[in-house]
């Protein structure tokens, strides 16, 4: 079985564990996810199955969307409520004061990735270093926050809810921590739900206990490359790793990556025509 499952990941589970639970539920040998979601978080997790795992790197990242809750007056080593508390401060901010602070984090901003993240430094994941008590310098990078809306406020508990739409690579934990720093009191993420990723929205996702073969979608539904249909002979050659003469291919739109389809419209894999090349070379073949 090949394809993808759009999972509504439960809280308290790593993305790796969630992908493995899907794999076992479907009786498969291989599965992988397209992007890490924190253990405490819920929501959209795209799980690739079988031979579809070979196409993960070709799935566009797209913008992402989240619903989050944060609490003012606390800082932790992980920037969320599951970490070790570093500082605690009494606060009494109003919703209007928080809204004023949020206004400085819309549009293109600079953000430093958290130590507890899957990013790598010299080949080692940052969270692995953090668990050893090692903190390394991280360079800030530009991310874009398209929407940052205050959706709820509990001024007594100093908990505030936000809706965020942002570019890939944006860390909501870091965003919350930066808001807390701007207010001068610190802040931690207490809940996070991803509502959109890789072009998949939460309404298309299934809870883990309801995942079955009927939930599997074709891998090509996640790919945005133009399609080219080949002949039976070309399909056989492509699936064996052979190049195709671009002059014998129809409906080409120029150079670049293409979805290669059989005469019957079945997805065979991805091919690429390099600049000034007369051939389409195989990038990935879909193996059943």
C-alpha cells in the first residue's frame, strides 16, 4: 500500500510514534511523516506510507496555520508548559495590552529557533543537545506571520488564545516567548493545534483510532508539479530508470519537475528536465 494519511495527531505523542501507530494499524512495513509536530500539540500530521515515503522531500511546505494558548508570567527551558520552570512573575495584563504587543509580530519578523527543536547543528538535532544540557548559538532567520489574531483572553489566569497563519519554519513557541519578552514578563505555550499544513486542513484529518485503508489518499494529491502522460513503452522505460527523449513527450511546459503518468493516468513517479537538456531523467519512481 502506498499513499498518505491525513492524521489528527493526539496530544502526548511524538510525530514519529504517531506515524508508527498509523503504520501498524494498516499492517505496513514503512511510514514517515512530512514535518515534526511537538508531542504536546495536536492537529494536522501528514503520514506517508510505503513507497510514498520516497516523495516526502518533494512535497511543498506551504504556509501553516495554528490555534494556540499561552500564559504570561512564566518561562521554561522548552518555551512551553511541559518544560522546567525558570522564572515566575505576577502579571495583570489586559487583552488590549496583549493585542498591542502582538501587533509587533505581524508580517516579516526575525526569529531564533528554540533549542528544543528538530533543527540540526553540526549534524546533531538541537533537542538532543538540549537534553544533555548543551545550548548552542542559533542564528535568527526571517519568517512571515500572515495572521496573528487574539481570539480569547482569560485575564484572571493570564491565559490568552491566538490564531496564527505563518510561513513554514515559524515556531509558535518562539513567537509566544518573544511576545512575553516584549511585555517584560515571559510567556509559555500551554496548548497548540495545527490546523493546516502542506495544503491539508484539519477538517480533512482523521483521529488515530479511526484510521483505516479508506483514509489513504494518493501521493500525487500532495504534489504540485505539472503532469505529462507517456506511452506504454515510455512508461516501462521510465519505471526501469531510463531517460525519456523530451522531443517525444507531449504537453511539456518547459524545464523542471513533472509528474509522469501512464497512458491510463496512473502516477508513475517524478521526472525532471534540466536546462538545455534533451532528456527527462528519473527523480523518483513510485514502487508499490
